[in-house]
C-alpha cells in the first residue's frame, strides 16, 4: 500500500535516483559555507520566540556553550507562521545541559535529549550530532543508531531539509545558514539535504515528512528531492508502526490536515502512504464529513486548542463504521448490536495495520457508541449526558449535523438541552417529536446504582438536581424505545466510559 502511494504520487522517472548507488551527503570537511543574516533583515525577532527557548539559549550561552533555536521554530517564524514548538541545539552534552538548569530531564537512552522545563513549557534541547558514514544500518540502509556528537556544521548536515537547518541566536539576533535554507525559504522550495535517496534510505519517515511539509508550508518540492520517493516508498514498511502512527498524527495535527489531504488528492494520490490515509482519501460517501471534520480539527489546532487523537481517529473512520452499521441494519439486525459489530470489524481491521493506542480505541468506541442515543435525543438525553465521553460524542454528532448527515434541528435541540436549565430541559423533552408524554402518565423513576459519573459535562446533567415536584428529577425511560439504555453494553464502567466488553481487549 505504502508503495503504491509514493509511486502514484511521484510517478515514474525515479529509477535513476533509486537505482544509483547511494551517494554520501557532502562531507563536512568539504564544508558548506556559513552565511549569517541579521534576524531583523529576514523578519525574525526575539519576540517571536518563546521566552522559555530564549532563556534556555541565554543560560547555556552564559555557561560558555553555543545554543540556538533550530528547526520548525525558526522556519515557521521566518515564514510568518506560528511555530508549534521551539527546539534548541547546543554543543553542550546532555549531562552538561542538565547541570545548567534547575528543572531538566534527560530523555532517551541511546539518543539522549534534554527536556528543559520552564513553567508549563518544555524546550527540547539536543546536542549537535554528526551523520556517521559508518553508522549501523539495517539491510536497506536505515540508520539504527544516530548518537554521535558533532560540530554545528555536521549537525546542520544531518537534518532533513535545508529550511529545517537554520539556527537562530536570539541573543545576537542572528540567523546562521549553512546549507542555503534562507534562499530555499524565499523560493518556497523544500529541498532535502545531501543525496535524497540516501537520506530516505537512512530514515524512510523522511518521505512522509516531505509530503507533510510540502502541504503544510505550501512549498514546491525540489525535483531531486521528489524523484527517489516513488522507488523507495516501500521502505516505509520497515519503519516500526508506532513511529508511523506518530508521523500520521503529526500530519493530522499539523493544522493543515485538510490541505495535506487535498494535496494528496490533487496529485492523484489515492493510495498507499498509510492504510488510514487510504481510508481518508478514498471514502466514497464520506467526503463531506471528512472535510468538515478535518477543517474542524485544523481550526482547533490553529486556535491553540487541543485535539484528542481518539476523537480525530473516530472521525476519520466514521464513514466505514457508518456504512457497515447501516448495511447490518438493512439486513435486519437491531441498531445497537449492528453498531457494535460494525465498530469491532473496523477496529479489528485497522488495529492490525495501525498502532492506534488502546486508550484511543476506547475513546473511539465511546464516541461512536453514543451516536444512536444522540440521534434519538428525547428521554435518554439526561442519561446520555452522564456518560464520561458525552462531550466528545456530542461534538461528534454536531459534526455529523454540519456535514448534512443529521438534521440541523437535532443539533439545535441538543445544544439547547445541553445549555438549558432543568425547566428548559423539561420543555424540550415535551417538545421533541414523538417524545411528549401522554397526559397524566408518570415518568418511571429509575434507580441508579453507584455514584454519578463525572465527566466534562456531567456537573449539571440530568434532573437529579431538582426537577418539578412529583415528577422526580430523574428522567427515566418510559416504555418503548428502551434501547440503547437497557442494553447491557451501554452501562458505563467506572473509569472506562462504557462500551462493549471488548473495550478491555487489546486492539489485536
Ligand atoms: P514541526 O514541529 O512544525 O512539525 P519541525 O521541523 O520542528 O516541524 P520536528 O519533528 O519537530 O519538525 O523536528 C525538529 C527538527 O529536527 C527538524 O526541523 C529537523 O531539523 C530535525 N529532524 C526531525 N526529524 C528528522 C529526520 N527524520 N531526519 C532528519 N532531521 C530531522
Ligand atoms: Mg518541531
């Protein structure tokens, strides 16, 4: 699959690059020439850099070390974008870095970096590293160890793209460029450092990074950087699935997920990078929903809000679940068991390909599992609101409304219900079509076992906190329409958030 992607994406004409013996990256001794720029001349200044990153550089420089902001923080600032985070590179060893700060932790055993903490901000600080020509690799050239310290120049050479190898000294207000990154930035060109085929062999994830940065930055990809990908795409199969999952998440959480996917589509890239991406770009019916969901994710990311991976993956796989759910119902199955089976089959299928973590799988089940209740609204509403993951399920339902999958009226009803006080909720329950009580009938009061569950929206949920006298606060089920509340699979498991018993199984 992976193979097909890059082949399709980047087409033919790559044989020469892939077939040629890998040429080594320019040796450091040949020396790329250092160019320096005043920050202000390039439109970057201290105020764009996080205080924590500036402090990290200041403290290290005062201790006699070199220290620069590097990578995405510099690149994005130069482009006028808001960087996701700021990394620092230094000639101090991890131990020396740690000794320079009150709150610093060495992370990793082989590839040690230091997390320097200021308040809630963490600055990843790494020691200059060299690309070794004799590094230990697997049989395809993938570098297995990469932990040899080097000079700043060598550190620049081992980075992926020229625009990612710019060093900014926030104290001297100076940009240092060893590899022409500033010129590439101006031309909006993504260019791999060294021989692209070799660099992809060393670390196939760089192919995904090429796609992600090209889409995120809206850059043109240098032809030599593009060419080897079609041939080398299959090397992605050797990359541990957890790392692929991380890279996928970076793509989806880049704030430009929709642009990435559109770009993949525009280039005819309908298959292959990763199984999940196939699902996203190839959905026959779900295009609108995916677009709405990705646009929503992008605007959350850009507004600095968090994105829950469980929610994200629930949206990406929803169309598959929904299609199978409907097919099962059409074949005569009851709604809830049909949904559970549809969820299981999609998750089983994906789990074998994508290392989605268990806790995310549990979130996804809860979010999907809440949908039938949310579609119904009405009397089960209060109890649905007590669900640990109600808020996520509700947000998910609103996306379905926005995508035209559910009537707008339903979204409005829920929003009024969620925002309303108990009197408003009573009125809404009576107003919901098909939910009005026959005059004189009493709602059955249901005893709840155990304490109410907490949860984001649980505080004022339901009527326990005072309904009208005689009516009881709790809004129980009245006769018909008992599913899904009476289905044992719906009962919340404390700390687990409910769902089917299979929630507790590992995702294969
Ligand atoms: P962003 O954080 O916005 O996604 P970034 O460029 O900061 O982009 P990171 O993954 O945070 O990307 O990596 C920080 C820097 O480390 C990069 O800019 C690059 O210089 C270097 N780097 C990261 N991954 C690789 C890689 N696979 N090969 C070579 N260099 C890399
Ligand atoms: Mg970064």
